[in-house]
């Protein structure tokens, strides 16, 4: 098959995808009221795992769980096995295998992950993938599939087809890539000052792609298969294999309110309580291009509760990647009856979050103290309840925290986990072993929360060193989530 040669010739860079971590999947399942398997002993499968950048750190994190990574490319599987050997990981198996054949097996997995594959395979392989999920997902299992969607991909297809037309006759991968970049560059320049809708879209797409890596351009755009679909088509295809839509891997990717009250109210109203229709309207009205969808077995659909309340969050853990920023406190009026505060926080994208009530500040400070690690929902509620009691404030702390949290989650400022990824005690903290290995290969490394962090050269030296960092370095690395 052509995919074998393409991925062997231009291997895909393999990174962790925080959003595909089973603790995130179990968090979303629990939020919607359905149980999810504990990770300690889970069985996890990743299809199209490349050379294991997503699965290897998970295997190190959960030594008693079992991981299987499968990929068509022998070159990538060989490389994955080489890394597995270097790290002496025993609870992971890498297999060179075709999804078409894997679908005929009868293994059971608690979590199945496929990132960046579904849209790039022929339709019969897409359907085999869904068949595999339908058959091999355990009773309480959760599946993750990411894929390109319309309408966002309509314009991208124009750019892809322009590149394909231009390089279609070429055989050599390097020339293909160089010529794909050449036509992109020309299109970007041609439309640089074009204010018409087509010109603006073309220039934006071309300039965006020019900044991407060779492997991204090659595999995202120059592959023979790239089949975006509408969200409702994906859901219908999954249903044929006994699967039901649970949600997206991040709550912020599925609350219509993130696009404003007008669209949220309209989408809810015209979809008449049908979540699939509501999500589809939002995609259509906002030009969505990509989804990271969670699936469960269809027999679990009746138990899914999407109305959020304090109970929805009860067993969950929260990570808020916020930092307090120094601000002058404003003068308060003497008539203020509730304890006020004026605290300002910034997230990793520089977005500002304000806490203007003292109990809101307590809530956020509790999360910031653990950040980027997780803190149990119950601990946040306890902190707010204790504060309310001290100042004589009548407050249902669980209710208050859950409604404020829903806003922070919707904004993507906080993230849900089904299991703790707790801040370790500083005295016994060690550098996460995968991060230690990763830092030996570059300054962008996988942290303990399965995210990628960019290190300064000094930080990279400390992470890859075999000696224990000093106290100041430990504090710095803790804030990057690099300690366990
Ligand atoms: C775009 S890459 C994504 C890799 C990785 N999941 C990521 O997102 O970084 C697609 C991967 O799917 C693999 N693949 C394509 N067709 C496959 C098939 N039929 N069976 C198994 N793997 C396949 C390719 O070899 C390649 O590693």
C-alpha cells in the first residue's frame, strides 16, 4: 500500500497528545456520568502509533497497565522498539500491523486511541477501524479518534488539491516537498494584499502551511488519502459498529457557549435537544476543521448524562494552568458587604482571568497551588467551604465551584482528569523518567501531564543530567510539570 512507503520514507514525528491521555478520556466519561476503567491496570491500544511518542510516556507512567501500539510502517515500529529497549519498558508491545487485520482479532481494550489516522486511510480501513472499536472496546471502555471535518476542510482541500496537482507527476519525496512549498509560497505572495474573500483565505492557508514541518505537509496534505467528513457522518458511521458519541476529549471543544450566547442559544434551539445536531450546527456556523471525539459502546448511551451539576464533578481532578499576575488592588467602597478581592491570573496563552470575590480567589488559588498538576474537585470545594465559614458567607460551595469550573473548563483554562496527576512532594520528587530521556534528544520534552514543554538550554541540561537538580531547579521544573 502507498501508506507503507510514504511513512517509511518520511517518518512522522511522534509526540504525546495530552488530549488523548486515558486520564483525560476517563475524566470526560465520569463527567457525563458513565464509569471508566481505572488506569492502574488498564489495557490500552493505539492504532497508527508511529514510533510511540504518545504511548511510551504513558507506559512509564502506569507500569502495571498494558499498552499495545500498532502501525503499518515497519520503519516506525522498529524505531519504537529501539526506544522501548533504551528505556527498558516492559509493559508495551509494538506491532507492525494493518488495521484491516487487527479488526479481525478479538482482544479487549479499556482505552483505544487513534490520533491523526482516520482521515488519511481508505474508506475500507476507516470502517475496519470503527469495527475494531465496536468489537474490542471493553464494557466500560472509552475510545478516542481524531479526524478532519467539514466545513473547515473545504478551503484546505483547495490548497491541498493545488499542491497535489503541482507535484502529482513527481516521484522523489524531497522534490515533491520542495515543489509543494514552492507553490504555497507563490500562492501566499500572489494573494498577500488581496482583500477579496478567496485571496484572504488562500494567503492565510498558504502562510500557515509554510510554517509547518515537512512531515506535516507531506502527511497532512500530500498523502493520497485525506477524507474529511461532516461530524454527523462520522457519528452515523460509528453507530453502524455499535458505538455511540460520548463527547469531545476537551469540554471546551464541545460547549457551544464558547462561541457566544447567541450561537449557543440558536444551536440548542434548532437542534431540539439533539446533541449531534447541535454540535453539527456549531461546526457549520463556525467553520470547524478538526475533532477529537470520544466513543463508547452504544449500550452505554442511555446512561450518559450531559446536564452538568455538582455531582458531575464529584470524582474528578482538575488542572488549571494559571499563574497569578501582580496587580494594584483597586480601592474598595466602605459599603461592601461580601469579602472582595482583585486577583488577576494569566493562562499559558496570556489570557487574563479575574477573581473579584474573595471566595473565587480561594477557588483559583487552590488550583494554582497545584498547577500544572491536578487537584481533586473535593479539595477545591473544601477550601471554598472553609473560607466561606470563616467569613460567615452563606454559600453552597460544591454548587458554586462546579458552576465556576464549568466556565473555566469551557474557556479551556482548566482541564478535567478522571484520575489524579498530583504534584509530588518536593523532598522526594524526581525528574519524570521519560522527560529525562526526551531531554537527551532536544529541548521540547514530554512532561508528567503528557504535555509538551519547551525548555531553556539550562533547564534541558538539568532534566537530562543524571544528578539530582538543586532546590531552585527542582522548584522550576515542578512548575513545568516535569517532576514525579
Ligand atoms: C499521520 S500519521 C499519525 C501518527 C501518530 N498517530 C501521530 O498523530 O503523530 C498516520 C499513521 O498511521 C499509520 N497507518 C496508516 N495506515 C495504517 C493502517 N492501515 N494500519 C495501521 N497503521 C496505519 C501510518 O503508518 C502512520 O504512522
